[in-house]
C-alpha cells in the first residue's frame, strides 16, 4: 500500500476493522470513512440494493457479512460472485450463498 502524504489524507483497510463492524453493525451507518469500505463498485451496488430491499439496519448487517466473507476468504472471489448475481438479476443476495 502506498504511503499517503499531506493533511486530510486517509486510507482505511476494511480487513482491519471488519470484526468490530460485524459486532456493532449500527456503527457502520455513521462511520466517518464508510466510503472506504466498498472495495469495488460492485460492493457499493450490492450495498445499495440491500438497503433498498431489506431496509437500513438489515441491509447494512447483510452487507457487513458479505464484506467479512471477502476479508476472510477472498475479495476477488466475492467480487466475481457479486458480478454474476448482479448480472443475473438475483432476487436475493446474501453471505449465506
């Protein structure tokens, strides 16, 4: 990871805080660096879709489980699965598979 220089620069690696966020999913809603917790645009699309279908608390909780799976297994694999699910117009997207 490249070093950030200057003021107001930050970089948050979701892998470092995912366990905390899964235990306290309500904190995700107001997390200052929340935009840093979308590794790819597909993760953001899935988050928005879950918010729309499940509502804020449940959608955030489900997204954090997906992000936890990416952190513990493989971000690339999870991103690929999300691509397939989004392209197929899946009704339900969840970490349970």
